[in-house]
C-alpha cells in the first residue's frame, strides 16, 4: 500500500488524469475563452505532458523499481514546471518595463515566411507578465505553480512509499 492507503499504480494513474485535465483546461482557455498562451505557458504545457507520460508509464509498470523511477522523473518534470510557473508569477507581480514574451499571431504570419512563422506560433504569443484570468485571486501561473507542487509532492510520496513485500506461506 502507498500513500493514503492507495496503491502506487492508482496514484500514478490519478496524477496522469490530473495532468490531462489541466491540459484540457488550458486548451479550453485558449480555444473557447480566447486567451493566448505565452511562451512560459507553452513550456508549462510541455512539463505537464512530460509529467503525464511519466505517471502513465509508471502506472503501467509491474516492477516497483520501474514505478519509482517513473515517479522520480515525474518529480523532476513537476519541479521544472513549478520553476517556470514561479518565474512567470514573479513577472506578473513585478512586471518589467518592456514586457513582451512573443509576437502576436497575425503579425508573425504577415511579417515572416511560413517556414519561420510556424515555429514561432508554437512558442506562444501572449505576454508572460499579463494576468488575463484569475480564480480566487490567483492567476493561471499561480495555480499552475500550486498544481505542480502538489503533484510533485504526491509523486515524492510514491517514491518514499515502502515496497510491497511478497507474501510468504503462513502470512495472513
């Protein structure tokens, strides 16, 4: 048994599901609400994807060592995502004088040839220091930081959980 009486494989599957839900919410904010992601938001999405993949791989593994390795890699991805979210939160709290993290979508298409514009599009175009959406007083970057830290702590608990010892004849 792992943390909170649950099996580590189920915990890893829940971490993967949480990452997928966060990614889906980010896509909802982008495509339905109309918020343009900044480059730091895109990097946080990559960290979430990596975290989801590591958690999924860990959940599918039979060996305890493999699950723990996947969880450690997930902790590293969560730490990276938390770092980027913390940096973006800092930029939002203390915006620089000339705050710009990228170009707008139409400006890139009009200004650059298509082979240069396409990679720029995937870098994001919003302003990293802008706060376009809040929930309970926290920006997307603030909540992203909280989620990365929480997921990282859950994965650390999976890493620290004792390995299930094999049953012996006579054990109840």
